[in-house]
C-alpha cells in the first residue's frame, strides 16, 4: 500500500540529501539516512563502510534515535552520495526496520516518483524475529533457558 508523499516527507529527503552532501565524501561513507519520529523529530546517520560489513545509514539513524529515547519511528529514507538520489534499504535493513519499527514507512523510488510504502511491503514472507525472542521473565522465574519446541516432534521415549 503506497502512501502519498507529504511536505514533511520531502523535507526528510532533503535532510538525508544534505547529510549525504556534507558527510559522504569518502569511500567510508557513501549513504546517508534520515528518520522521523511521530512527533516530528528527525535523526540522521551515515553508513560506516567496512570490509566486515559495517552498519548501513538506516541502522545508524535508528541507533541515533534510540540513544535519545525514541520508541517509534514513523518514516525513513536513505540517499546515496554523488547525487545518486533515494535508494531502497538493503535486505538486512528491511528486516531490522520491520523487527524494531513494524509500522515504519519507507520512502523509495526515483526523485520524480517518490512514494512511501510500509516496510512490510518491502519484505514479504519475512522471518518473524519477534516470535523467536526468548521470554526473559521466564528465564528469571525458572532459572532455565526454555527449550524450543519442534512441530510434529515426539519424545525420544517413543523411539
């Protein structure tokens, strides 16, 4: 489901573009991102290129927001250096965005046809990380790590 671009969305693209022009001047920083909270605050970040797979600009931006106590982000966009324009998030970023901000809208498309889409639309049939998270209260309560259950498994005593 595509959502109409608002002036605040265009301003978010401009914020990411300004950061890309200012900070993406080497091979270590080639993408800038800007994320907006529901109350209008904007957080930016740049990628940290590293041969081991450093963090993307989107992850740096959501980390910057998290350090300021932001709980939920509304919209995010990434912009490439050297005037490459808006670029869609990579698969890892799509998964992280979905896991931490499942309702976030992502700005994608060419500059003359930008649109906002829910991150879930960018990652169909996704792995649901939230279902795999351990119940920390159960660990504290019982002192034991829960054993995973495997569908259609049977106890070893039935062998």
